C-alpha cells in the first residue's frame, strides 16, 4: 500500500521534499469527475491534500502550523488559517 500512496502523492500530487520544505505541483486527474485525497504526516503535523479537476485544497488537521509551496507559491497554514485552495493544473498529456 505504501507504494500506491507514493505513486499518487508523488505522481498526481507532485509532492517533493526540498531540504525540509514540502512542495506540490499537482496534476488534474484524467477523469473530470475524479478526485484524489491523501494525508501527510510531516514533522508531527497532519496535512490533508485533496486534488480535483478544478482545485487543490491543503488543510492542516493537526499541528501549530507549517509552510508549503504550491507551484512555487509559498503558503502558510496555521490554526487561524488552516486551509488554502489553489487551482489545479491541466492534466498531463501523452506525447506521440
């Protein structure tokens, strides 16, 4: 199951860890009605990521706060502002 989570989080979620900084470049699911949701526990904090055809939602579920990046944009999540919604990129297209 861990491999499946990694394929979804790193693939569709575009999750990367750059020297302790979480970064996301999410891709729109190929089916317009599909969505993907996965949790991340990072340094004792729980982050939920939900990707749909229109938007990506980041929600801090546990912890004091964390800073993430969405397509290079810095987003601060904390108890006062636990969620952020950003547009989702177009789906990946096959070449050839």
